[in-house]
C-alpha cells in the first residue's frame, strides 16, 4: 500500500458483543478462516466519500492470553486484499 492508500486497522475482541455493529457497517466484506478463528475484513466509508476511508479486519479471539496472541498474530500477518 502506498501512503495515499487508506490505513488498515485490526480490531480484536474477546467476546462477540465487543465487535458491536462494526461488521454491519463494512462494505465489500470477505472472510478468512484459520481453524476456529474467523477474520472478517471490509471497507469503511465516510458518508458521501466515494473511496474507502479505512480497511478494517475484525476478529473474535476468545478469552485468554493464548487465544488473543494467536488471533493477533493472524490479524497482523494478514494483508488486506480486495476481491
């Protein structure tokens, strides 16, 4: 990605409720699966803006340090790619 490209943010949550409506507000979403870990990525647009403001990858890791570190490693190593 160039410096002109939107930034890519990873959201990692311990419980599904923490993700909230983030995923519902993404466009052009796709899923990546790593065993029981599902990463949902998409584009977030500001109202009235024709280009995405931010690429977001959201995942529910589960409880504990091991679950969080495993999920964080996958989200960090994942490169956002458009369809």
